[in-house]
C-alpha cells in the first residue's frame, strides 16, 4: 500500500498527466491527486488490481517518438537523471 503513491507518480510522469492515470484506472482525477499527495488512501480491495494495471503499463515498451526534423542529433542522447 505504501508504494502505491510512488507508483501513481511514476505513471503520471510517464503518461504526462494525472488525468491520464485517472482514465487508466477509471477513477475521478481528484482521487489520483489525493492519493499521490497522501491525503487519502484508496479502498484496499481495489488497490491490488490498480497496482497490477499500473505496473503492466509501466513495463510495456513504448514506441519511440520520431525526432523533430530540426532537432539536433545530440539532443536525442540526452537523458533525464532522477
């Protein structure tokens, strides 16, 4: 249960917005924000299914986006350091 907010945050960063995570989990966006902030805890009966859905999404390889025609070749090798 304690790793669920971190999993939500990772999915949100990968998907771009918490709204996308809410759509994946089929819940209201305000719940995702509250869970990530630790203000509320989701019902434990559904957490396992949501965790599994998020983990499958995060493990699934994503197709690489095509580079912009004016993007420098060097920029493609830059990586975000966490």
